[in-house]
C-alpha cells in the first residue's frame, strides 16, 4: 500500500492508520491464542497513525488510548466538523456492551 501511495504521489497527502482488534499471545504465560487472556500481550493492540505533517512520526506515545479514539483522532487530523454527541454515544455503547446492558449481537 505504501509503495502504491508513493508511486501515485499521494503519500504526502495521506493519513495512514494501522490497528488490530485484539492482541495475540505466542506462548507467553502458556497461552497460544487471543481468547480468554487479560495478560498484556493479549490486551494490547497495535495502533499506529502516520500523518506526514506530524513531527512525532516514528515515536511511541505513552498515552493510553482505545480503539474508540480512532474516529475522533481522524476527524481532528482531517479538519472535519466534530460531532461530540456521536463520540459520546460510541463511548456509552461500548460501556453498556462491557457491562452486559446490550444485546449479545450488538455490533460496535
């Protein structure tokens, strides 16, 4: 993907986001999967944002983030209008899901 963005001359005008929906354990603590683990390797996920305008590219951030932060971060980076109600609703839906207050088949 990066090579194609370079080939088309679009990389300097593109924000690239890479993330996963879960971590994975590769034998640590005797686990070989993603399921049923609250160990750091299973709970942490890659979350990388590359913005060609950012001075911090290539550096890790010590901030705690969650995947619900993708939408507001991209809205900010793209200079789009902010919809605080939508962000608040996403966080409420996630909290309700974790607390078991939503249907089992709810999609976040």
